[in-house]
C-alpha cells in the first residue's frame, strides 16, 4: 500500500502543499510559536505559514520548553485575559521596543492553556492582547471564544498592529484562505454543511 506523499517543508499532503503560495516577509519583531505536538501535521494547521513566511520567526514543538530559549526581560506572551495590555498602551509607555519578542501558543484553547500551565515561566511574562478587526475566517475549525483566531490570523493582527501597517502582512491571510478553500473544495458538500455550516450544531472546543 502506497503511503500518502507529504511536502517536507509545509508538512502537508503534496496535493495540498502551500509552499508555492508563500510570500517572504521581513518582520521587525521576532515571533516564537510554541506548538502543541498534536498540531504538527494537521492539514488545516496554520503555524507553518508563519514559519515559512517570516524572516524573524521560530517554531518550537513540544509540551514543555526551557526558559533559557527566551529573552525573558523583553518577551511578551500573546494571550487574551484580564491581565493583558493592549499593544498601543505598551508602545506608548515604551515597554515594547525594536528588540521585543512575542510568543504565540499554537493549539486549541484547551491545549494552549495547558501549554501555559505546563510552562511556569510563561505565566510570569507580560501578556498582550491584539486588536481584532474581523471575526476569524477559520471555516474548518470552531473556537469556543467569540474572539478566537487561528495562529496565522493572530500573527497577522499582531505584526500589523506592531508595525502600524495593515497591508504588509496580508500575504499571510492569502495563503491561509487559499489553504482553507482547498480543503473545503475537496470535502463533500453535505459534510461541510453538517459539521461547519449548521447553525444549530454546538461548537466543539
């Protein structure tokens, strides 16, 4: 039995490879994505889009991480809670500077929270929330939160707000939307309707 062919760069099936759509982007602020292992090879995973597109980025996979991997004196955790500050507020008080780094947690809300709890050093970092202009377009994955975003969408809004430029990072969303469109086009219409469009179906976390 022949094994399904996969792309070694984007970790997606060869037929769903996104590499040709990737646009290299030079970002000023370093982005470190911490990915739950269960997300690594998912067809609709989006962290790899950031990893392949950005000039200053690192994708680390695991359940626990060594605090020495990070500059804890100038690193912020992107995580929306009551203690989180807005980017504009942190920029005005000059807490965010050119050397500031940002951590994104890649996984479902439940798994992202588990990453936070499993790594105590993350809990000590100042948290930032991003300004979301539109609801997520993650049509194949539902979030229990109204403001839930895919990892690549979070990266887009974060970097756009940091640079005050909403146009530069649009290629990230272009790859994301193309990936989602491909998956939907290869899915039976009744399955998509039942699991993703039915307004009476309860969202799963």
